[in-house]
C-alpha cells in the first residue's frame, strides 16, 4: 500500500479502501437485485446487464441513504445514463422499496426515538428527493422501456408502501409533496 501510493495522504488511502468495499457491496446487491428481476420463463440465457453503480445504489433498499448520496456526488455522469430497462437513476430511486422505518413520522414529544430510528426515518424518500434535486431537469420526462415515467414509479411505490403498513402522517405528507414536485416538473404526465 505505502510502496505503491507514497504520495497518498492517510485520508485518501482510508477513503479509497472504504470506497472499494462500498463498490463491492453494491455490486453484490446489484447482482441479487438482477436475480430477482429475471424472467423464469425465458429459455435463452442472456448476458448480465452492465453494472451501473448509481442505479444500484438508488434502487437497493439495503443501501444506506448516505452511501447513495455519496454515489451521486462521485458519479454525476451516471445521472443521465439509462440501464437495460431504459431507467435512469431517478426511476430507480422512485422504485426503491420502503422499509417500515421509512413510514415512521417524527416524534411528537411523548415518544423517545433511538439513534437508529432517527437515522433510518424516511431513508427511501430522502434518496428520491436527493436524486430528483441532482438529476437533469428533463429526467422526470424520460419514459422507461415499459413507458413509465418517474412519477408513475413514485406513485406505485407510494401506494405499495401505504397498502402494506400503517403510514405516519408526516411520511404521507412528505411523499405527496415529492409527487407534487414531479407533477410541477412534468404536468402533462398525468
């Protein structure tokens, strides 16, 4: 390590090692995610789709939001790339599954919230909001190969989250606010 990188600072070396592990973990998560998407009725073995780090970070609900946010900062050129389904990272963020902690609201004062709950609350929504903020302005207008826009995926994800668990009012309001943002960007999408 030191012989090869004599001019690296300690911080650069630690960051490089950390980022190598993050990329490896996202690659494994992406492969597992692609296995879930495979069509079982196809007889022809297709080559795996190219690995897209940002798409994987946005779509993998086990990827912490801060890692997903760091990925957008390190790979902004991927914000405009479509995957093998014709989806941009913004589509992937809109499709990201919600955990139960995404639906928890802010404490009302009577409840104590532990540090883990504070960190996890609203993760998927935070990833989608950040991705929307940093994506090209026309990204919300790009349909995927199924003809779905980001708005369609966001609504579908929101309905799935609402139907599978009781949602806190704050989570509902935050998601409706984000859907409204998508509508403002592309009103003719309805």
